[in-house]
C-alpha cells in the first residue's frame, strides 16, 4: 500500500516536471494526455488512486433505450480530473438520476463499476460534453445545488451550465414493474461572476433586458429546435446573445 501511494505521488510530481519542460502551445493537450497514459501504464492502471469507491449497482429495470444515464447505460471512454490529477481514456458512465459518476476499472468486466467519490472530482469529459462540479456555497442561488454541471464557455465572463436531471417514474405492465426516467434539466448562467437561474424566457430577458427583441425573435425562429432538443436550443441562444452583445459594443 505504501508503495502504491508513493507511485501515485511520483506520478503527479514527475508529470508536472515533464509538462513544464516540454509543452508547446499548439500541442499541449496531446502531450499531456500522452505523458499521463505512458506513466499510468508503467504504474499499472489498476493501481491508480482513482480506483477508489463503493461498488455500483443498478437496481432499476427499464424498457428500450430509456435509462437514468447520460446518453447510454454503457461505459464510454472519457477523461476525469480526480484529486487534481487528469486521467485520460477511462471507461465511465454518468448516472444523471443519482448524480453519480461510475468508473469501470481497467481490466475488469463491464459488469463491474465503482461509484467515484464526488468530493474528489473537479471535472470530467464524456460524450463530447464538459462537466464541472459546482458547490452550493459558490452562490446564494437556492436552485444551485452541489453536483455535476455541463459547462459551455461562452466567453471569459459568460458561462452557461446545464444541470442534467431525470425523474423516476414507476410503471407496471404485463411483465411486471419497470421504471421510466424522463428528463427534467435545469439551466444556469454565470455572467460577470454572478449566477442566475434561466429556466424560462423571462428569466433570460431579465438578465439581458436590452436584447429582449432579439431573444423573442430567436424563440420564434428556432421553435422546432426548442421542441426537438431544448438543451441545444439554449446553448445556441446563449451564443446568439453573446454575439449580439459583442456587435452592440463595437
């Protein structure tokens, strides 16, 4: 055990030294990922600090593609920042209903999962989406609870967050009891270091009152996307507001 702790500490120090001495701006991310993967293979992926947490069980029977996860109940390759260290190309899935990140340890069956400790996770990347952990004490906004939030960086002073949520609905059919998990997402803005709840058009207009007409026009023009994919509609709206603000300040 002492040897494993030493190796994991060595991982952090060694990688930081190499990164500081070898990074070039255009290849920084690729170099960091390659260095981490190289060192993890030497230490042994099964011995890394990230392999820590209670065993995960899924006790809900579902039908078809409906589930309580982000996109799929299958493990998908992603990246995690755990205790300040980056881990690349790990098998994970995100349980939205319980707000838990599940790790399939290296070399284990896909039926084996570990529930990662949320307090030790700063961020993760999964299904082409960036997630960060936000603590409730970061804002006085009552709706902003501690947990994982999808982050869309609009500009340096403007971030958009999606709190993915799913409700639990119990159903009974001829085959017995099963469960359905409809989406119930929440939306937030951090604008000039202040958090706002943005679950409705009126919430958004209150923040950007000088863009009321443009926001109303956007809702009218993109109503089909709003129905088909409300989260993407909101992301596009935030980008539109940012562009409009940039143009008005020129």
